[in-house]
C-alpha cells in the first residue's frame, strides 16, 4: 500500500507553494459528482494539503477549499476519528451521520486508481467511545456517526471467543502475567487492557494504521504491536518466555493452592522443578497444596464442557436433595461459551429457603458427597454478607457470599463423551469446582459477577465509578448521587441501571 517513491508520501517540507490548489475545480472538470471532498490541514500541513487537493482535482474529484454542508468526505492524515470530531466541534460544525471520516490512505488509493475506491474499515477513522467531542447522547443510543466507536471499557465492547488478533493478545497476556509475577501493577494493567481491547476487534491488525484511534494502546504497547507486525514476534515476549523467574512462577502457580508468595519463596530457595519441591522433606505444604500436588495431572488438564455438564448434574442432584426449589446456574467461562476451563463455577440460590436453610445447604451437599466418596478436597467459607453494606470500591475484591472451593471425583461413566486422554486403569478425574450461594434477591448481581471475565468485571466497576457515580460489586449496585441501592431481578436490569447496552454472556470474553 506504500505510494511510489518520492510521490505522495515524499518530502513534505520545502515544497513550492501550489497556488493553483486554492482554485476550486470548475464544474465541467468534476468526474465524480457524488463525492465532495475536504482535506484537513491539521497535522498534514499546508504544502502537502495543497498538493493533494490539486492532484485530486486533476483526477476529476470535487475538492472544497472550505468546509461546508455540501462536503461528504473528510480526509485527514495522522488524525484519529476523535481528533477530527474534536476539530469539527471547534469549527462549530456538527458531523452528520452521512459524513465519512477517512484516512489519507483512501485518497492515495483513489489517486492511484484514478477513481473513487471502496471505503473499507482500514480507511475509516475510528472514534473512541470516551471522546469528549462525541455528542453526549449517552451510551444507550447507537453511535451517531458512520464510524465505529471503541470504548476504553470492556463493558461497552462485545468480545466473543472469536479472537482475530491472537498473535498480539497472546503476547500481551504473557507480558501481563510476567508483570503480575513481579507485582508490577501498572504495567500489568496496561498489558491486560491492551489484550482485552484487541480481543474485541472485528478485524485482524495488519498495519499500524489499523490501530489508530483505538483506546488502551499506549506507546509501549504500540511499539510491541509494530514489532510483531514487522518481525512476527516480540523480543520482549521472547525474553520473558526464557526468563527463569517467569518459567518457575508459571510452573509453581500451576499447582492448586500455590500463589505468588509461595512461588517467591520456592524460587528464592533455588527450586526450579515441581518434583524437587514435592520430594523435599524440609518444606511444609498447606492442605490445599497437598491436594494440588496429589491431583496435579488431572487439575492441569483442562475441564471439558462434557465434564462440566456432568459435574452440573452432580451439583443439582445434591442441591435439590435439600432445597428442591433452588436454581443452580453454571457461571464462569463455561457460561461465556468457553469449551474448556480450569474449573467449573456454579451459583446457587433459592427463592423459598429460610436464612437457616440457605446457610445449611453447602454443608449438606458436602456431607452427601463425602458419603459417596466423591469429595477429594473442600474448603467451605461462611458468608460475611451484610445487607446494608455499601458495595466494595476495590476492583478485585472478593465477595462475601458463602462459598465452597472443591476438588470432586468425577467418574468417567458419568461423562457423556468418549475421551482417549483418560489414563488407563483410573476410572475418574479430579475436577476443581466452585460453589457460591447467594440470597435470592441478590442473584442478578452474583450472576453478573461470577460470569466474568475478570477483565469485564474490572471494567464494569471502573465504568460505574467513573462514568455513573455508582458502585457495583457481586452483591449490589449503589447510586452515590441519589444515595440509594438500585435493585435488579436480572442482569439486563443492572445494565439498564448503568445506562449500558446489554452485553450477552458470550460477548463478555474481554
Ligand atoms: N470471580 C469473582 N470472585 C472470585 C473469583 C471469581 O467474582 N473470588 C468471578 C470472576 C470470573 C468468574 O468469577 C469465574 O472465575 P474463574 O473460574 O477464575 O474464571 P473463568 O472465567 O471461569 O476462567 P476458567 O475457564 O479458567 O475457569
Ligand atoms: Mg471458572
């Protein structure tokens, strides 16, 4: 797509002024009557603008000297859609939905073709959702312009599992994880947000032009994208993948019950393999870590959907034995349509249960499974939920509902699939399961929170706080301006309270 040498992208300085460019084309010279162009001088410069205007006129395009109502196409260089809108606003000109905002690459292609070429997403300038110049119609309405807006908040983007930019998002996921291991919060967040916004794009990035105007992509992120476009890989990612600390932390944290603190300790002690850690007599392990080592192979192999469904049947059987009216919903990644997961998450709620029955439920479920010999590990955490407590301001805070983290023994015959990966002789697989019980009137908040993704939840909280003066967590939504709790029976109602378009669970894979 590069213009011929020394031509359109040639030297921009010191060109003789082209006075002819300021003469509007006479009507008989105009070959393409439907288009009225205006070329923005901002960031392009007078000389280059004059040059392009004259060239376009020679090719039969109508190019206006001034911006007027008749203009149909605005062409800009080195400006995002938001920049152009902002400029229009300063000129007190309202952008109509008919107006096309285009990058100069479109004009260059037209010049080469000698006629208007089709406008693709590559040419159209992107306007970010948080652009201050955008009409303040609120996020519920469709974007007023033909251009696609991308929000800095994941809760205003639709992110399916169809990732067009995996080569980039894998790189940023690795860099974020490395910064998480090093407890570099700022850079970690930067990379997580970059990966998240790229996962939502409906196209594959092939040139740096494609990312103009996209939020959450700072200079460091852009230079990594540029390197991947040019070399097919990032040297920073390569370095991380070869880094001793990263490799060790990745391995250690793959054990259930091992977090950053333990990994740090083992790394400092010089451990680099799990077998050395397992057999070291001087180390002591928590109950969780012992279970983690005991069922390591099963737990690192991903849970399939068929296995998740089979666990769902077990959970329902056990829950309904105590509370027949309870709702049992699979949440987490599986609700977002993922085919595999590291665990299976369930939300349980009963419209008719008393507080006492609700509190007893998980205890009964546990003892039933213990009886049946299905319980390999469990940790039951009692509820600390208080009805009148304000939602937490922390973006990553844990919720206060009663919950149980388990490892269940899932017998192969309960799974509706033929799996060759199962070890011969062993008739079951250890599966990580999370159960959460919430009061019935909080089910919509709990469901929204436990559906994830984590990045979607973080951005939902950030959006509520910064854009709506509200606080949301897994329990409630509080309006700080009105000083009231906003109740909701469904996820749709929560989105509506927040003035957000509804995002389906399978569009929350941010
Ligand atoms: N969550 C939460 N509070 C926690 C843990 C999780 O609100 N203490 C939310 C965030 C995501 C969702 O619950 C499910 O959590 P995970 O199982 O960790 O994530 P996942 O998206 O289901 O991913 P995976 O497929 O790896 O299980
Ligand atoms: Mg999960």
